[in-house]
C-alpha cells in the first residue's frame, strides 16, 4: 500500500448512526491484456488506460485491474491516477505474478493474496495459468469511521477455457475457483461489510460458476440488478435475430470478443488500421454473434443499504495515436449510491443451489479426477520406461565400437531421462497434489449438497405439517357444523 502525499478533497456524505459515509462508490474493473513480450503495444496501451481512468467523469473510487503483469505498467498507472486514487496495491503471486491490481480512493486496512488450490497444470506451460499463480487479490478498504464502514474488495481472474464447453478440460478448475471466491465473499458479508467481487471471471451468465457465486454467497451480479436482463433471452436473440454490436454492449453487457474491439478483427483489418485505412463498421446494424460477457462486478449492496444505480460497459475508446482498442476486453463500470433517507437494508436470505446442480458438479469432479488419474499413470509409466531406456543406452555404450554411436546413445539417454523425470515429477507430485485438492473440493460439494437436501426435506416436512394442521381444522369445523 502506498499512501499519497496529495490531499484529496473529502466528498459529501450521508450520516448513519452518527458516522459519515460517502454518497456513492464508483467501481471499475478491466482486463488490461498486459502480457510482457506477447501483448502488442503493451506499455503504450496501459499508459493510456491510466490516462482514461484519471480523466473519467465522475472518477472511479475503486478500480480492479487484471493482467497488469509488470511493475513498470503499474508504476505508470499509479502516477497517472494518484490524484484520484491515492492508495494502491500490486499483488505478487506465483512464478511470474498474478497480474492483479487494486486502486482505491480510501485507505487499505488489510490486504492478502489468496491462491486457488486448483489452477491449471504445469504441463500446459504455453498457457501460463499455473505459473502465474492465479487467485484472489483481497483488500479491506475503510470508507468511514464506523466499525462496519468497510468495503471488502475481491479482485480475480479465473482460469480461461481455451476450448468449447465440451472440450474444456479446465471447467472443473474454473468451477472450483468460483466456489472459492464465493466462500471468501460470504465470509466477508458475514462480517457485516459491503462486499465487491470484480474481475475477469471467464464465465458466461447463468453458467455453473455464475450460479455458484450468486447462490453460495449473498452477492448479486450488478448488471442484472440494473438491467432487465435474462441471459437465456439474450442468447436466443443473438442466435436468431443476431443482436447488433451496439445492443450487445448496451443491453447484454458484452466485454470480450466484440466486433467493436480492434483486437478481435482479422489480421488484414488490423494491418489496414495501422496504415490508416479503417473499414467502416456500423455498430447499429452489424450483428455480433460471438460477443461474450465475461467480466463482472458482484456486490451485496442492497443488504448493506446501498443501491446499484449504474452498470455499463466502458473503455471502448481507441488509443489516440495507435488507433487500436486499449485492451482485448472492455471495462465494467458500476455505481453504488447510499440514499440520504436510508430505508432498512434488505435482509440477506440464505440461498443454495438445487441438488441437481450439486450432482452436476460432482459428476464434473469425478470425470476430471478419472482423467487426471489416467494421466498420472501414463506419466509415471513414461518415467519408468525412460529410466529403463536410459540404463540400456548406458550399457550399450560399453559395447559400442564407434565413438559417434556412443555419443548418440548418451544423447538419447540424457534427453529421454530428462523428459521422463519431468513427467515423473508432474505425475508423482503435481497430479497427486491436484487429486488431493479435488478430494477437498468434492467433500465440500457433498457436504453442501447434503445441507441443501436437508433444507429441502425440512421445508417439505414443514409444509406437510401445515397441511395436516389445516386438514385437522377443516375436519373440526365440519364436525362442529354437523353437530
């Protein structure tokens, strides 16, 4: 945390129980696409993102950024936004860093980085999710003098699918990550704090992970709190009526794979753009069937006396000189207001997933566990085979009459054994650790399913008792009338 030396003018506030709270809290989340050595125009784009945040009117009070991997980019953004966001934290995680940043107008009292137990595989080194140590950047931000005047912010970036739903081998990891962040937000809500969960969740609306977050913690999707939006209707609209680019942004809240984003254009269109030849795209008529809503702000605002008054897609502008979009995602910007005449907060009703959903999660865990056990057997078998081949090659060197043949045998022995040892380590150590994490996840789901079944059974029993009482009263009345 870096306190600023710049004085910030305090905003007006409403009085609640003798304390002063800000009238509003404005929140922004954005995946910056700041992969070092990979993302094009990385530093120039992230500097412009900092400029746009600083120039926003009204300015955001809490900002969560994802895929900001380097200290250079973080320092540049901090320098540009420090006059409106005097406190900030760059979170360290994994081998290469988690890429998560939280910037805020108010002091950060506590901060931690929670790493997901299930987060990709080291064998998929070209994807990098395991190496960056994805998790949740947590910050407790004090917005007032009262004991409960705290906003707990959870900034995250869930594992990417990298494939269609059927071929998505990371679906189990992503569901487990949704379960973990839901637990964190539920515990924060139990402490009586305002909860804000934001980031790139890599989840479609009403997907299994999305359902877990809303059912297993007292938070709601801010977009659906302010928009008359049902994903099933919007998805059907995109498939048949083909919603336009503008409709997807304004109505459906799509932040990724939008035709309005230059990084989703074809290579030839991007080349033409760099030469100053931009093809006209009519956002009011052109269909955008592949646009997705993957970025979210979840909050328990209503249970804490706040209201979600705004939710919109932002950061759609272009870089002023490069003419490209600022990131491959657009931002989500949410406004919360604390009414001066505060009505009683909405009670936080406990909710749970249907038992059928828990069964689907358990099937997913069982399927993925079986896959990983099979892969562990193959990796350990490969290690044993390479060890045997290596020993055979070393023995053969003794009988080789030619030096070049001995060299080839030694090379085969060295390279083969190295590959075998790597596979053995991944199979014997990583996969074993992953299976243990899966067992923990499985137990938690089974336990939650049991509680959900007991709740449903209790409700049915109570309903049956009420019916029996009603029937008894009816019989008594009938007897009295007959008498």
